[in-house]
């Protein structure tokens, strides 16, 4: 099946479902199955809401940073900040405080990634 379009609450194609599900509606997807020659309309709903706080990292915790092969200048900066290349995972290792100071939080790769 292939998803051809995703429609968000308030847009054409989601208004009736928005009336039905209200604030719980996240989006409506239109999926197409070429083998069966069918179109399916699916909805994504919020079914639970609980308070959550992201875990705070320790300043000295070592984190893995992904840097693309073509990002030569960034790689040089990470290396200058005493980053260590991890060949097996193909990531740079830096203390979290250093990565945060360089604005690299969005590039942190978790162990399973």
C-alpha cells in the first residue's frame, strides 16, 4: 500500500472526521492498494495524554553525534573539540555539554539508531 496524501484537521478531506473525533484527530491518510485496486482512508487519533518530561542528560555524559561525510567544516570543529571517531558506529563521541555548546543536540544518535 502506498500513502499518497496526509490531511490535517481543518483541511479538505478531514472536516467530517474532525467533527466526529474533535481534538483527538491528528491526521487523515489516503492509502492506495494497487493490487486490490482499493483506496483506504485511515485516521490517526490521540487515545491517551499523560504528563512527560524528557530526561536531562548529565553534562559529562558522552553522546554520539552524526556528521555527514560532506560536512567537512563541521567535522573539523567536532575534531577540534576533542571529539573521538567511533569507526563501528560511524559517529563522533563528545561530552553532552560540548555537543550542546556547539548546538548539536539535534544530531545526537541514540544507541539503537
